[in-house]
C-alpha cells in the first residue's frame, strides 16, 4: 500500500474516533476519487435511530450527492472495518471500483470473512478488495470501545 493509501485510511480512522466520541461503534469510511477526498462518514445509527446509518452508507450518499450521480466509477472506499452485507451490497450498486478495509469482521463481514459480495461472479459489478491496511489500529479502537462498555 502507498503512503497516500495510508493517509486515506488515517482519515477513516479519524472518522471512527469521531463516532466513538459520540457513543457510536467506531467505524469510519472515506470515498476517494482520483487524488481527491469526495466524502467521509462514521457510524450514526444511534444518533439517527437509523439501522442503515453505517459509515459506508453515509459516505456513499455524500459522494453520490457531490458527483450528482449514483454511479461512483473510478472511486475507492477506505473503511476501518470489513463491510457488512448491506454495505457491501451498496458498494456494488454504487459501482465503486475498489474497497480497502482495515480490520476483518468475523461476525458480520461480507467482503471475505462470511461471504464475498463485492467479488461475487453472479453480480453485474465486481470490486477489487484489499485488506489489512492499519488493521491493528482499527482493531485496537474497536476493542477499546467495547471494553469500556462491558
């Protein structure tokens, strides 16, 4: 992974920390098109009382609004935790080119752990997936968040 990619994942980690400070599960996501940050988001499910207000969904909505189109061709999403089925499906529908996630989610991850929606040959779009960038930092943030709540 390049220095730029590490920088984008660090921005996603900033978003995750912002969510944690608001009592949300610390997951952050950014959408990058070319060299430019198009959107960022963190989980807001509790704040908005919305089960779909995951970091990835909020970042996709903001990026699509900025582009003025639902297709996000040529864009990459960086996210601190492996996306769930809902978010992985949304990434496919948005035609994201590439997904980079930090930590695996063995309980709900659908980008390699429990399944692999972004690379399912039965779908009309496939996404390049890379994992592990700043995984320790993302995992530590999640573990600390849940340790404080137990």
